[in-house]
């Protein structure tokens, strides 16, 4: 009765009853429609205009950010206006000479009159050539008071350091300017910096106080003696830098003189700046032949020999042919080391050898390394015995990761296991060796100073 079908008995009393119920229910639904208008909250503090002005006058905000705070007062009779602000009796300033700058120009920029500037330049030039004053040199200038506001301030004094060991000062005495030179005592004891390698050799050395250029030279020097992979965080870096300590506290670092790495107090690498081109040399380099011990070739990889030299059935080609080297079993990615010191002669794809490196050791001796997954040297590079030249792989004609290693004598492949070659030694100059040892001793006697300029 309350819910009749509105499609039937249209116009009957029951139909109208049903229709009014429907309309009523729709109206009820619309009445409960939620309001989505934002809620309004009452302001935290309500201010009228007068309170707002007072409020702003007491708030703090800088004038530069457009503050309108504060009260402004009109001046009263107590205020006496001055015609001009009084001058400071003297002005002290610091000026720097720039690139392509001149001393008189720099002085005039600082406010020195042209007469004084020319006079100062002439006085300085009588002691030090003006062109010797390096750009960036700082000048301490004091200017005095003037009688007339349109005149430049007179120069009272100027002091600077044209050279590391010389200070010049010019001051007004009586009527004129007088120049005084003062030599600065210089101590040239080199600076020695030592510390643990830690996670970053560069950062540790910088943190220990080594100048950046010295650290870069150090890394370059060490790189030629010791692969970086072999330096442990617990090793100690040791470097000596030429250094000038001035008596007035200034310091100036120069070239790196010595680069060393220590493990448990024992030197692992010791290099000196040696030779006219400033290159670094170790005692072993100087005495000739890098390795002065047995003269045997080092093993090219950590692994055992799985296939010897000679005729054998090739595992892939399936027929008997000459195996011109020996095979070492080693897992993929193991480092491959140079058998001995030499120059990289060939790098790249080499037929069945895949990625291949050949080293020339001089005297007609060469070694070859095949099937590498990755090559770590470039043609022409000098490598040391034990230096990583690449990584084990399975490129070329290979059934699995291994190292194919060859030794050539006069261009002919020979059995690497038969090689017991004594390394050729260069002529040794005993005077050079003695000089090297003396210099090393002298530098290693320098007491390590932790922070630049801190030790005197
Ligand atoms: Zn092989």
C-alpha cells in the first residue's frame, strides 16, 4: 500500500499516496545534504586600527625588508643640524694588487692621492722591481685626515710583503715619506705529514695537513711503485713537502720531496723526487731492475696449471695442434699480474686468444695473456712485476674461464715453465745510489708535524 507500482493505476488515490511518499523521501534526502563550505574560525587576537599601529610599532623587523614599524618623531629645538659630518681622523684599509694592475693605480683606487701614489711606486721600485710584486699581494694602508674635503687623504703608512722573506713599509715621518725594509727570517725545514690511509688516502692526507698539490703528486708517485688496490686502510702514508716557515708565522708549501707507504712500520714504497724533470724514483729503480731478488718471473695469476705447453688436442677445434702456452685455472674476474717489469706492446682482440695483452720485457723476451674478461692496461704503458694488467675471462676460443699464458723468446713461443730467466740489470751508478740513500735518510729524519705551520 505504501509502495505501489507507480506505473499501474495512474491517478488513483493509492498512486498519489505513493507519489507523495517518493517526493517526501527525496526532500528528506536533500535536507540531509552535507555543507561543504569552509568553517570559519574566530581570529586569535582581534585588533582595532589603533591597537594594530601600536602592535606594529613594538614589533621587530628590519627596515631593509620594508618595515614600517617604529614611531617617527619630528626633530625638536634640541637638534642642531651640522653642515657636514665630521671626518674620521684616519682610515685603515687593506688593498690587493690585481692581475695586469699597477701599484700607483691600485693605490689611487684605495684613495691615495696621485702624488703620494707616484712617490710610493718610485720608492718601492728602488728596492724591488715593481713587476716582481705578485698579483694578490695585500697592502695595509693608513690614510690620515685632510684639511679640505675636496683633497685626497694623505698617506700615513703602507706596509706589504713583496717577497716571502721581505717586508717593506713606508710611513710619513715629518714632512715626507720614508721607506723601511725588514728581512724576514725563513726556516726551510721540510714538512713531514704521516697518518693512517683510512677509507680515502686523499682525504686522510688532506685532513692531516698535506697541501692539495702535494697530495696529488704523492698519489701519482705512489701509483708507479705500488698498485692502489694493495694499499690497506691500516697502512700509513708518509710524505715530505718542501716548506718555508717565515719568522712572522706565514708558511708556504712547495714541491713534494718524498712519498712513502708503511705497513706495520715497514716501508712498502719509498720514492724521492729525483732527476732534473722532478720525476719520482725508488732505490730499486735506481739500482736497476726493479726486483733485485731471484729474477724469476712471477706467477701471472693465482691458480694451478691445467694444460701444459706442446702438442695437444684442442678442446674446441677438436684436432691436435700446438699449444703455444700454458693454461691456468682461475675463477672469472681474478686479477692477472704482469710476470715481470715491461712495456705493454699489444692490447685488444687477438683471434682465438680473445682479449689479449702482450708485454715486452726487453732483450727479446715477451709474455702474452689471453681470454681476459677485462683489460686494465693501455698500449705503451710501463708495468711492474705484479701489477694488475687485466682480469680472467673466457673470451676467444675458450671453454671456460682460464688464463692462457705465453712466453716468447726472440719471437718464438717457449714453454713458460722452462723459463728461469735472470733479469737483466742496468749499470748501477754507486754514486747515485749513495746520494739517493743520503737524501732519503735526511728527509726521513724530519720530525712529522701534524698541522701545516704548527711546528716551527
Ligand atoms: Zn691456452
